[in-house]
């Protein structure tokens, strides 16, 4: 499960809201997948130290689909410490 890639106190920022901790992140993941029924197609990625930037196309059940978004990951101790989607 993707949520297990996050540290216990990780922070996800998506759609103007913050989700902190594994339980909150799992709930966010379930909510967004149910609401938007999306698929992700990676377009480009780069790594600089502990920062990973992913550009991906989301196609799903939402206005403006498909849309290209940036996923900015910060890693710590082999886990995702934060993720900002925008």
C-alpha cells in the first residue's frame, strides 16, 4: 500500500488542505480515489538530494480532466516526510 511509504508523522498538502500522519494520509488517499476515480501517468521526474519532483498527468472524474500536476516529495530515513501536490 502506497501509504506505507510515508513516515508516521508525514505531511501531505493537496487541494489547499493538510493531512498529517498515516491515518490522515490513508483517509485522504481513499477519499480522493473514491471521489475522482483517477489514474496517474508519470511524465517526468528529477531527484536532488532528499527532494523528488514528479510531473504527472491525472485523468479521472473531475472538471478539467486530464490535468498535469507537480508532486514534490521530501524524503527522510527512506520514507516520504512530506508531499505537496499542485
